[in-house]
């Protein structure tokens, strides 16, 4: 499958190739929206149904999730992937469902699924179009986020197709204008009142108000701080950035107002006039305020981080506003960053959202699943409560995967503390597949509140030994055979896991291992041996 325009193995090779530049952007504190405190569990439409979805299929899937015990097992999200919406925004410029396939409207479908005790997720892309070339949310973040929140959406997957990179170059600011919302007059602050740092400098221009503009805010190499902006009252103000036009490419500025970040976007300019004005509403405090201008984008990774941060903030703001409008408790929106791992989102994702794709799209091919697993397994230090590595949706029950492969795929996703998002047809799911994905022992490992991802503590040829610390002081051990060689004998030395700085398993004179798939319980004083089927797995709680 070439969903992103490149063969999967070529894409993964590019993903794993070391890059000279990675995001250095500091976008603030950890993303805290009180969602995804354990890895999300649910179902998504893409893997099986692609572009053939409609409201009846989605609702029938929700009913099957409840009737077959999946909801009781913890699967709560019904996530509607690409192709849910029309190629036309409505007369207000809002996204709308496909006018034939989702003729009752998304809010109606959300209400019906909520009545089943389920939560609903939806999809867009961090680009001008989605991967299926439908309207997307880049430059429409606040509008779309507010509509999703008003519809009752509680999970949002944000793809990366048709992305437009923020420029490393900054606009030339010659003044700030500050006017209280609803009023016509305020104050104009000339750029010469700023304190400059780095390569930022004042440049003269006789035709500009104030006679100067600020240059050198490019590529995180300069800042301009206005630290004596004074207003008489707390409140909402229109902050206008007055710029001298320059260049034919889109630009951006990060505007920090008393610690709250605002992202201004400047499309490429026509030169009928010398200047232009760009506005946002910001909150100012009575008395002195500090406003700092910078362009932190040094590479594509910074651009992606800043764009996902912008949507994440819009989702939090929208959830709060929608709850206030309804007079109800806030429904936080779990934010799934689907950036494909290209710009190393595991290094910045915890400050932008709740989970981040570490890899390109999954498909029901065993070799490919193993490659996604191996890449994500190395990233164990980046996962934690409220922020998870995501090697993509589950393919359990899809394609030609065998029973052993399905069981192993599910087991290692549980060990990785990965989101458990089913991708099969729940209406016709076979009992052996249902038994795998509802194994309460493995789900408990995945949902453990400590929120630690497993680490590969030893690799013996095609055998991986993973250890995952648990909140009750116990440890989950997984022995995973990635090859088809049957009945491989493996010896595990628990004392080496005891000495691992990440796992920190408690030392005991005697260990009891409880089999999480069967009844092969083991008691040992440190070492034990077992045999693993081809493509097989064994999981124990020590």
C-alpha cells in the first residue's frame, strides 16, 4: 500500500536513517488535558473499510462492539477515519459529513453511539487536504476543533498529508497595535520599544510609521521582547502585528503573551501596498504585560511540532468552550498525532498531544508488523501517562495473519503500552480473534496505571525478551519469536532484568511466573527455560 506516495519499506528506511536536524522547539509543558491516562482502546474504520464507510456501518460497528463484549473489555472509542466528510465545506465554511453517506449528520451519529455507552473519534489532516484529498484543517484549526467539540467528539486523529511547512523566515514587524475587543482605538507600540536579542536588529525605513522595522527573527536566531505593554484592565484585546511586506513565501511568528503562546501565520504577500496587518485576540492583564516575538522554526521537524501544538491547544480550548455552552462537564478530546514518525514526534509529541505515530501506516503483513514493532520498541523512554508511542492500529483478524501472529501482534502492542485500536470488521469477527483481543490479562498489562512501555532487555537471534514494570511492583515478561522457526528453546535470566536500570525488577530468592495466555506457571530461583512456537509469544507476570 502506498497511501503516502511511497512504498512502505522505502518509507521505513527513510524513517530510520539518521537526520541532521531534529526539532529543538520548546513548545512548553507536557500536554495535560486529563485524557489518555492509559493507552486509548477502541476501533477505527480505515484498515478494513478505507473509503467505503457510511453512518449505518459505523453505527452497526458500535452495536457489535457492545454486543460482543468489547466495550466491557475496555474498547470505548469508535473512530471514523478519512472519507467521512464531503469535499464541500458548508455555507459557514464548516466541515460537514458526506451529504449522502452521512446524511443524518455527524452530531446525530455521535449521539446514537453515545447512547450505546461509546465515545466517538474523527479524522482530519495537518495539511490543506486529507490523504483522500478532502478538506483538511491546516489554517482552520480553531474553527474545526470547536465544531468537533460541539458535536461531542472525544478522539481526534490528525494526519500529515498535504502538509505545508512553516518557513524558517520571519516577517518584518514595524509596530504592535493593541485595542480592547469591541473598541476602535487603542495604543500603537513602535518596534523601537522592543529589546532585541540574538541576530535581531532594527532597520530604518522612512516610509514606515516609527521609521524602523525588526529584521533577524529568522530560524530561532533572534527575539524581540516588549516588556512594558501596559493596559488599564484585564480582558481580551486585539493584538495586531503590523509588518512590512517582503518575500513570496508563507511565514510565521510565535508570539508569547505573558507565557501564553499564539501562532501567527502570514501568507505570501502581493505588493500593491508596502504594509499589512495580522490579528489575533489575546488576554492581557491589568498593568504591565510582556510580549515576545520569535520564529522558532529551524527545520521541518520544528514546523511539524509547532503545527501540531497549535491544533492541540485549539482542541483543549474548544472542549472547554463547548462544555460551557452546554452547561455540562467537559469532555476532553484525546489528540492522536498521526505524523508517521518522519519528524521524530516522540521527542516533542508529549507537549503537543496524547499519542504520536512512530511509524508509517501498518498493514496485515507479518514482516512489516515486526519492523514497526522493532522501531517503536527502541523508543520506550518517551512513553508515559497521558502520552504514548503509537505504532498504528491493530491488524489482528485482518489479511492472512495466522493465529500465532495475531496473538503475538496483540501481545507486543500491549507490552509497548501502545493504543489498542482495532481495525477489523467487528460485525463478523471470528471467535478466536475475539478471544485474543479481549484477553483481560494482556489488556491489564497494557492499561497498567504506571504507564511504562516495555523495554527489550535481551535479543537472542529472532527471540526478543521484553520487560515492562507494573504499578503493583510486579513485572510483565514477554518472550517473542519473530521467526517461523518452531519450538525455539529460550533461557531467561531474571537477575539480569533485576539489574536493568529502567525495569528495576525486585530481587527475590524465588520467583513465580504466571502465564498470561495459558497455565504454564513457573517457579524458579532466577533462571528458567521455555519453548516458543514459530511467530509465537509467551507472556508472564513475575
